[in-house]
């Protein structure tokens, strides 16, 4: 019997029941959460999902249909009377009221609807015999999980990503409080791990690296066709992501302008949607590139795989936005590398951990369209061994980004019993 099999049996015998706390479920852009849940269910874990906000997405990935976990809506009161009713209905036990009273001073910092949702999550988690709460993002989901944990004694972990730790809107007091009281804080890159080690200094938080991963069976490897300078077809470039400043897509548009002006035949397909769509459209039209760059809108993972298959190169020109927001480690870059599509990316946050220049891709300085144009020109002229880059990338993905391995680690971290005395609440002075 393999160690993995032993662990799955132990998890079942321990009666672990994991509650996923998510701001929105399902969310089109958060494929990594669905992948994580599917891998954990595949090894026999008992999961429930607790959603704090209704989805506003109009399209969904087919993989969502494979998720067996029950989805629970944690009601969000709008009127003050409803909020008060939610609190009184949820705090029926004397020990709950005592614990609520103990944390009231810090709850005063939060909107009333968040507090009410924390109380409701506590009620539902106890009802469902949840043994561990797992929040994705140390923002809304993290705050609500913290409240529920403080009331029930159910321990929690939190996976941190990007906007929840880097953005200018992050409340450092609550970030430190959530992470200090978590059984474990998961960082999705070494860059994030190092950053959290600095901002959480003195809290006693346990920070562990665990990359987001892929269901590798869904991303078949295809070696790229070598690009030759004599090829009649244009260089086919693709990019995928939300149309927001941190993705750096304006730099990609400028790089295309440079390429076209130097005589390089290039076509770009850009998938995604967001607040920057209008600005990007205006930039494309102003530069006379409407016949070179197509905005495809949001695509499912299956559609993204088709896009990768017909592209010569995947571009990820990420930057740090003016508000401090940066990417953690975009999952679509991992998908491109898994499929064999050569990657050109910028040295932002966790990207250098997977895009090793000249080995698994080409790594460029951020915010430099000219460098991006040079890299793409080199590929178009056949000066880059894209086949070697592709093979190196797939090897790295297989070694470090298999969702089955990710699931085993998460289960090991979260399968312990609920402490009888409840979780430790960090000293408020130390957590501030």
C-alpha cells in the first residue's frame, strides 16, 4: 500500500470534514479553486462549500459540474433589523455568546453584514460537523472564517493570493490577525512566502508554500512546431487574463506596434474581459492594429486549451499596477507551460519561479514593451529554440504542479481533530 493510499484512508477514518469558505462560488476566473476541490474529492475527502456572495458570471467552466461538494449560501443581511435577527438566531448557545462578547472590540472594525455572516457561517459549520475551515483569500473570506473559528473553536487555514495581500486596500491589522490565528497560512509562491514573512513578523503565523496546481490529465502536451523566418504564416501570439492594469496588456499592444513597424507579421488573440477593455480597444484602434489584435472575451478552460494549441507563443506581460496590485502566479501560465506553448513573461512576483529564462521560457523586465517586442521578434525569426523551452516547461509542471500532490499536502495539514478548547486568539497587540 502506497503512502498516498495510507493517507487517504487515514483522512477518512479521522472523519475530517473540510469547509471551503469562498467570497463567490462559482467564479469564472478562479479555476484553481475548482481544480483544488476536484483533486481533494478524488482522494476521498468530505468537502462543503460556503459562499458569501452570489456569482455574477454568465459563463461557467464545465469542470464545475464534476464538483460533488454541497454549496451553502451564507446569507448576507441588508437591513439592520435583519442583521440583528441573524446575530440573535446564530448566538443561541451561552458559550457562543461569551466568545462573541470576547471578540466584540475587534468586530467593531468590520461592517455589520460581515459580522452577521461570520455568525451564520459558525452556525452552518457546526450544523455540518465541519472539522476544519479553509478560506481562499485573506480578505472577506478570511475575516468571516476568523469570526466563525473564534465562535466555534473550529481551526482554519487561509490561502493567500495577490490582491488580498498586496493591494493598497489591504488592512494590515486584519491581515496580521487572520494569519496569526490561522492554523496555517498558505502562500502560492516563494515571492509571496517571503513577503508574508516580512509583514507577519512577530505574529507567530505559520506560513507554508503550496503552489496552485493543475489537473494534468486535462492539459495534454504538444511540442511546438519550430518557427522559421521563411514561414509564410504570421507569428501567432496569445494572451489570457482579466483585462485589468496588472496584466500589462497595454504593453503587449505597444509591442505589436513595434513589431509591425519593423516588418514582422504577427497576430494576437487576447482572451478575457474586465475594466480595461474599452481602453485597450481604443489603444488598438488608435495604433491601427485592429487587423492584428483580436479581443476574444472570456473563454472556458477547454477554449483556452484550443487557443494555446493554435498559438506559437503565450505572452504574460504582467506589471505592478499603480494601486500596488500584482499577480501572484497566474494559473493560465502554468496551463500554457503544461500544453507545450512557449511562454514569454515578465519578472513579476512569482513568475520567475516557473519561467526560468532560456530553460522553461523567456523572462523579461516588466513594463518594457521594447524588450517584449525583441523577444517575440526572436521567436518569429527562428532564433529561439522554442521546442527546448517547451519541453523544459512541461517537465517543471509535472514535477511541481500536479493537483494530486497538492491535495495530499492540504489534506495532511487539515485532517486533525477540532481542539476541545477552541482556537487560539492572537494577542491583539501582537496581531496589530
